[in-house]
C-alpha cells in the first residue's frame, strides 16, 4: 500500500492567503433597507436645492418687475417730451416781448401732474436735450445750444424745475397717486407756484442778459402772458380731472 505524502504546508498557506484576498464582505439586506429609508439623508440632499431655487426665482422676478417699471416710465416721459416738441410751431409773437406765447407751459404742468417729480423732470430734460442737439423743438421750430443761452433761455431752464415742483407737491413724494383725487383749489395753488417759478427765472435771466430794469423785465417778460397762463392752468386741471390722458398715469 502506497503512503500518501504529507500535505505541503507552504501550498496550504498560499491557498489561505488567496482565499483571504478573494473574500468579499457580506452586506446584510437589512443594512441596505435602513440606509435607503433614512430620512436624514433625503433632507440633507434636497432641501437646500429647493431653497436656493426659490430665492433665485424671487430675485429674478423682482428684477424683471423693476425693469418693466423703469421702461414704462421712460416711455411715458419720452412721449410727453415728444408732445412738448410737437407744439413748437404754435408760437404767437408779441410786439413788446422777445418771448412768444406758446403751449409749452401746459405740457410742463402735465409732466409734473401725470409723471411725478422724478419722471416729470426727466421728460422735460429729454425735451431740452433734443433741442440742444439741434432738433427744431423749441418755440418757432428752432433748436441748438444758442436758444438755451438766448433771451428765452431762463424760461427753458425753469421748465424741468417747475415740472419737478408740481410733481412733488401734488404727489407728496416719488410715489405717484391719481391727480384727479387732489382738490381743485390745491391744484390751482400748485400751478400758480410753478408759474411764478417759470416767469421768475425767465424774467430774471432776461433782465440780466439784456440789462433791463426789474420792472422792464416784468413788463415785457411776464405781464403779457398772465391771461394765457390762466387758461393753461384751467386746461391742465380739466385734463387730469377728466382722465383724458390716463394712459400716461398707468
């Protein structure tokens, strides 16, 4: 009978090492189930994503609303500036005054009444800018920087200030309200104040430029226009009270 050789201890140890290397740890099914249903893991992954998305969406919506409001106000200011330039041909010269009778002051009133102090003033500045670059938007259908520094320059420079004053007094600040809700006596007082501002600056500049006495400047630069300005005040109040130009307020 043949005797079997004793087992090789080295091969046995080598086999144990190979087995140890190939051994894969066993994962219990209960561990997988508990990890998949762990509510803490779900919260950590998803909640920050939703919160960040909501914040970005809110900021984007707010920015779009602000942009739309600015574009709308600028469009209305440009429209009123265009209307102010469109009445430039309506100019009735006076024999004793270098300043003609125009309809421009009416639109200065409307700029402040309908657009408020900020955009009302901006609309008149747009008008002055158009005239300064040479467009024929000043009375008599003329343009250029020479008009702004000429005999009637004081009136023109007073327009944006007067529009801002009307808007500030009527609306009580930068937040707009419907001028139709303002009492008529108050509107009359505001427009009288704006008229005094316009003719005060206009006659003062004319007196300085032409070297006139104060009474002479008032006689040729203010008194002849009082009846016409009263009619413009009445027209401006009637327009806002009846909502004739309500699209400018919306």
